[in-house]
């Protein structure tokens, strides 16, 4: 009974306290040109497609943010390598992306460079066919998100960057050149 009472008091007081280390909340929506590339290939291949992602931006300080995200990427092979030569190699992904990352940014108005790193999962279908790998998987795989880019504008609400998701279990990485817009949430 005593433990139940302690837990109940903690839950009630934590709900009243709210997360005071979060300074601002906003939503970031991104859309871009998707790409998937195998870790190793003979013909230097990259398959292209579509990328979209939404993030909940939790600003801790002017230079650090935590960003839970959900996104989607779909890439397919056109049977050619980067030099437009025919190839049998491919790296295709059709996946839902889910996870969290931290962004370190220079708190500069108008042009603020940033770097992101995190962990997440890819849920979908993956195919990596090269001279080195013959992998076809469906289901859940972990990934490591990595991104670099610039936040533009007076309020840094336009995002222009390169975002990548390294997927070791299927020997490929997916990514995008993406443009995003950040919308502040009312507190």
C-alpha cells in the first residue's frame, strides 16, 4: 500500500511539474529526393525515389534539440548505374522510419549549420543485390540516422540538408536531400 501511494504521488506531481528543461516545442515537416546505396558494389549504383518525414522538435537550449521522428522512404532500381550503364546490382527500400535523434546547431540567425545523430528502426521491405551481397528482407531493422545541413531564415524555420539512415542488417544506407519547414507549437 505504501509503494502504491508513493507511485501515485510521484505521478501526480510529475504531471504538474511538466518537463521544464524543454524551452520550446515545434513540428518540422520534410520532403525530398530519396536515395538508397549499398555498402559495397562494383558498378557504383544508387537507386532513387521519394522521402518524407515529420519531427517533433524539443528545444533544450539554443544549440541543442531532441527530435523524435517518423518518416517514409521509397526507392526503386531503374537497372542502370550512376554512369547510365546497365547493371543487375540494386539497393531498394520501401520503409517506414521511426526513432529519435539529437541535433547540435550553431545558434546563428539566418544561417545556422547543424549536425544530427541518433538511433531508430526501419519497418518495411529491403533488397540489396550486388556482387558482394544478396539480401532480401522484410520486417524491422535498426538504423543509425545521421544528418548535416543548414537552418535558414530569421527564425531558422527553413531546413535544408542531407539526411542518411545507415542500415547494417541489409548492408545499405538510405537518405535524402530534403527541404523542411518548422512550425512552432503553442505552449
